[in-house]
């Protein structure tokens, strides 16, 4: 049973296949957190608490005279409040009608619902009724008539528990929320580290691991989006945990806006983690009867290391976040014209690229920026979503039909949230721009942002984009957003409610995406935020893949995609093969290496095909054939990080079929040495008792001329799954700088003898 409730002792136990989460409402009606970790029985973990009188840690009035050990400053709580004796980071901070900032939440009841809860206007994990259950626990502040409902969704077979919060003003006096987090989690003991992912434009998802020390540590964004700088996903683990060993917890915030994830190790070595909307730009007024839902957090625990946490998160995103026709449908291999032409193109040039791409087996041509309005560079035209027929030499419909007639699908780039000062839309509606009246605005990339918190702006974008897409044979849309948001102010919000702007913007964006994706279910949408500036589980609810970074350099992408792999599956990572020297770094890498890297994602090309040699074109045909051959394995298999791009000489990853019948091992040398140390791969995810054969993928065989291949490659020897796990194999040496290899391993009926 996923949910077990002991009504006598008011203990709530949530079980997944391999984990247990437990809470207890105590005699003071405080909801205590008692346990989260490896699956256990249903005993009362609250008995494990150690309480003592902590100097300068206050006690609730009703028991303070008789028990100085009971303090909100040291109790493990399920949802903590500011202002009433808890001096740690807290989940909820309110301003009451009298100006005070205090809340005391006490347990008032619970209910169990069949299936998984949904959140109005916000993305959330979904599941069939038989796949999930929901526990709702009610808390209330007796002084302010504020009710807080804590939602727990249990997907037991996924080892996933989700959390969300609904706050309601049951009284008549206004309550202002100053901070309202979606999750509070306390640990009584443990020496933890956390993994977070930082970066910048064109260099996102850098991996960092550090100990949880005394004091407060935090990552977050106040940029209007989840941001290039920090990703709203973290892992907290015990010290020494690695890919296959150790207790680890993963947390993914299902939200595309400003966020804050905080960790604090307190005075008695207890650890608290809080995740939610960033409070710096947030306040929300609840009039009497008003309700606010907060975004969801996905949680998972594994006692088997970091890799299992990642695979749990991958699976729930693939199967219970991504939706629609393209969730499981095979996505086309595409070519994007951006790095081939930038703004300098004509309709004839685009058609020529599409024709040549079709010959190589590419299935989708994507027209990037520069096709609309007065758009010869990035300083004008944004917002005018009307084709520049003079530049194209025809109507957009004629161009799209001509490309489709060549036997290749047509896609288009859009940036609906952006607007240029030099645009017809701005001249008609300057009031639609995000900006503070009387202050000169901050420009970024020569553009501003439309106020998506306004319904009239949302309605216009839905109507204009619907008219555009409805008039052409389009099967793909790249939805970009090329700047962060500042000067946060909406002309339709009262002065006292400007703190609601950032969250209302995200809600508006979600409404636009929901309506457009429902209206055009056959279109494959890809998200982009100047690359990975809005790469989060919230966006994936509407858009099943996201462009990982504006960096297309294969070696830089190794670390970007390595970091992303901790919290996101391969199937959502937009990846392309680009030209050399690379346009961002100037690095020259083999075409086979660029292809190997791009196959760890949705796979496509971004280069001028007309400049390729016949040998390169033949290799591209082979790459596409290889990708299609292994498509299901790559997109839906279990992902294993074998070695890191941050150390050693070779980055190795593996994608294994969940049943253990096959796996694909990819290896890229990021640092070539003379007289190198062998790179050994211990293969995971296979069956010990089965036998397997190893094969170099066809487009890599000729890269090893005149050298003897290691055991299992050339002679066709059969290797057991146990041997592959225990001893593995050695990756072929690098013949040149940045050498890549792909080794396909398949179960066979032959004997090892």
C-alpha cells in the first residue's frame, strides 16, 4: 500500500518501491517530518528524535513552562514558518493585516485521493488512477484563518514522491505572502553533500559538488526564467556516494521562472532543504477566499547511488511530465540553417539547403531567425510575426510548400516573448513592454520583453501565432527567449501587487503554450532560452525537448550534457552536429566525434551542407543510419555515466535497454596523451547470466586503420554479462585528437566456451 495511515498515533507513511517517507502530527498539532530514505516498516520514527534544552531556542507558550526541550528552532518540521521561534530558513513568511510577520501552522486533518493531483494553470506530474495516489494534509493558522494544504503524489513503481502546496485565505482580512516555498525537508542527522549545476550563456550545466556546511547555501534565479546560471535541480547525498553506491536524494522543481533552493546545517547538525519560488521578487496578496497554488517538486531517493536517482528522474520526466503526440513518437533528424547562414539568406538558399539535406537522409528543415518583419540583424523586427516576402522571394506558404515538395518537413523559429523597439508591434503597443514607467529600460541583445502577465498580450500572441502556423505546412517550432527579464513592472497590476509580476508572467507563458500545443498537436515544439536558459521540468510539460546550449562545440557539449544528464533524459536534450572550426570556440573535431556527441540527444545538424566534401556527406548518411538503428535504445534506454569529462582523458556514457538485451557505449577522448593509460569500461545494466557480443558501429570501424582492436571487437569472441560488469573492456586508443568510439553490445545465444 502506497499510503498507510495510523489514525491513533497520527502517523502518515508513504511507501514507494524502494523508499519510505513519513510524517507525524504530534500532541501540539505540529506536523513533524520523521523519515525519508530507504524503504522501512511502518514503525514510529518520531521515537528516534533526540530533544534537549537549546539555549536561546524559544518554546511555544502552551508548553514552554513545563518543557524547554520542545522548540520550533530544533524540531524537524514538514512545513516551517517564519516569525514564531524557528530561526532557520523557513518555508512560509506572511504579512498579516496588522503588519506582523508571523504564522503558526497546526495540523487539522487529512484526506486521501485516488490518482495523482493536478495543479490549475501549472505543470505537474500526471498519472493514471492506478499508477498513483494522493495524500493531502491540512494545516491552519488559528490566528489568521490561513489554511495550507500539503499535497503528496506517490508513484510507487517510479520511486517518486511529488509535493505541492495550496494556500487559502479563509478569513476576511488580507494576507500577503512574502515567501511561499513548495517543499521543506528536514534531516535529523547526516553528513551531506549537494550537487548543483551552474553556468552562463553558452556554458550551462557545469557540475559542482560541495559539502553542506554550517550556515546557509543557496542556488537560484531572479532573472525571470530558471536561467543559464543555475538549474532548478539538485541532488543531496551522503559523503562518498558515487554512481552506484550511497544514499542520494534528487529534487526537480517543476517551474520555469525564478526559484530558490536553500540548504542549511544548523547549530545541532540537522540539515534543512527548502525549494520554491524565489522570494526576492515575490509577494502575493490573498484577499478573503483567495487561493494560491505553488509549483510542484519531484523527489526521489535511492540507496544505490547517483545513477539510480538520475534514472528515476529521467523516467518520470519521459513518461509523466512530457505529454502529447511527440512524447513517444520518433522525432525527425533535422537541419537548422542558423550557423549555415545566420541572417544572410534568401528563399532560394534555404530551398537549396533543404534539397541537399534530403539527399543525406535528413527529415526536417528548420528556418531560423531572420525571416520576418524588418529583421536583418537582432536589433529590429522582433514581434512582427509577418513574413518578409521581399527577402524570401515568395510567400511563407510558398516557401514551406516548396520545401515540403522536396520530401522534407518544414519547421520555423519563433521568439514570441520578445519585442524590438524598432518594430510595428512596439509602435502600436508600447504599453505591452515590461518596463518601469519613468525609468529608462535595460536592454539586452537590443530587445525587450512582452508582458506575458497580461491577458490581452497572451491573447494576441495566441491569435497571431495560430494564424501564422495555421497557414503553412509546418511540423516543428523552435520557441526561443533570448534575454533575461528585469525592470519588472506591469501596467495592469496595482502598486501593491507588483511582486506578483514574475509568477504571473510564468503563468501567462504556460497558458499560451498550453493553448498553442493543444491547437497544434502535430507540431513538435522545442524550447530554447538562448540555449539552456530555460531548461527545466516545467517547460517540458508543454514542450518535449529543449535546445541544450548555444554552444555546438562537441567537446564543450560533453560537460554541458554530462551535467544535464543528472536531472534530464537524453530524449529532451536538443543536440546538433555543427561545422569546424566551431563557430563558438574555433576547435576542430572529427565529424565522427561531433556525431557521437549529438546522438546523446535528439540529433540534428547545423551547418552549410554545400561546403561539405563527398566523404563528409557519406559519413553523415552513415551517422543518420546509425542513429535511426539505435533510436529507441538511445531515447528510452537507461542512462549510465561511466566516466566524467571533468577528469581523466575520456568521457564515456552508456545507454542500456531496461531488459538488458542490448546497450550502446559511447566514448570521446577529451584529452589525448602519448603512451596513454588504458580506459576501461565496466558495463552496467546487462544480465550476468547472459552472453554478449561487442561491435564497433560501422562509421567508426575505418577510424582504426592498421591497429589491432582490443579483445571482443575483431575476433567476435563472446563475453558474459558478468565479465562485462566485473572486468569490462578497454576502449580503443585515440588515433587522433578528440577521437570518438561507439560500441554496440548485444545479447547472443553463443557460448563463451
